């Protein structure tokens, strides 16, 4: 393969990677200093994301998507969107609910801990999916630009070579500014994680609000499914991010209404 990754692309990859790692740190400091939240919820949120989304959910994907049913799911974009959205909603919101009902039950006196949990949950995801991905992209780009792309293709089995070559081609031909869209995506994703955390927090805290747990699953499902369908429909990346941004704004409004009502109810008691 010929061609080089533009230097500006590498610069933007580095910037995106730094921001990916900075997001959880900034949120941690903000909610700790400004909102007086505890530190424990942040690390519990990161742990739940790791265990429920990156380990358990991915394990289920490995089983389901490698089966005959998985072939049918991968063959239809709408089935893949429904399946992926449902799994994400079930695993992440269930992990959130269980954490609030067990490890963080004693911290329910401070509602800011819901936001601190969301910072850990979404922040860990930002570091893992944006930060680490950009480090990998930079390493590949340096290898490609040094004329050693064959090292990347020669170190994989023949059946995976086409995918590696496609990745190399993508790094070379993607417009540099596109790598900054990952930052926008992660900001919207973290915003959604904060909103879902508020809903599930009050579902776990108040029996009368248990319905907010399935509501959070449904909202998570819709957001993920719509994003996949939008990409599958060929909508430009910036258009997809605009759609996700609108859904994030709607989720924040819903979470804010729930937050204000719950706080008002406590004040009246």
C-alpha cells in the first residue's frame, strides 16, 4: 500500500487522545470541588463500565454474533441496531442500578453522587474508546509514514489482512478534521451517561420511581439504535453527531425534570 497519513491528522489524533483522557479527570475535579460529591461513586462508575459493558456485554456479543442468529443480525442493519441498542441499555443500566442499590446505597444522601458516578462511567468509556484508540492510531500512523506498513499487514493471519489494509487506507485518506469528531461524540456520550445516571439514581433511591430504571434502558436503547441506523443510512459523520447531540439534549432535559421534582419532594417532606 502507498501513501502517508497527513501530519495534521496525527496532530488531531493526539489532541483527541489527550481530551479523551482529560474528560474523566476534569469531571472528577468539578463534581468533587464544586458539587461536593464523594470520590467512591466515580471509581464505582468506571468499574461498572469495565465489567458490565466491556467484559460481560462484549462476552455476550462474542457468543451471539458468532452464532447463526448473529449472522442474521449482522446481515440486517436494523436488526443490528436493535440488538446493539438493547444490549447496551440492559447491561449498562442494570450495572448502574445494582451499583446504586449495593455499593453506593450508603451514599444516597448526596444526590451529587449520581453525577460523580456518571462521570466515572462515561469518563472511563471516553478514556478507553477515544484516548486509547487515538494512541493506537498514532502508533499505526507513525509505522505507515516510516514506510513499514507491511509490518502491520504481515503480522496478522491472512483472513484478517483485508481488515488491516482497510484500516490503513482509512488512516491515510480520512480528512484530518474527522479525527476531532471523536471528541464531540464523547462529549455527547458522557452527557448521556450523566443523564442516565440521574434517572437510575432516583429509581434506586425511591421505590416510587422504580419505573425510571426501565425508562433509562429504553432511552439508552433508542440513542444507540438511532446512531447505528443513522450511520447505516449513509448520513455524514457530522450529521450523525448532530442527531446524537439532540438526543443528549433531550436526555438532559428529562433528567433535569426528574432531578428537580425529586429534590422538591424531599424539601416538602
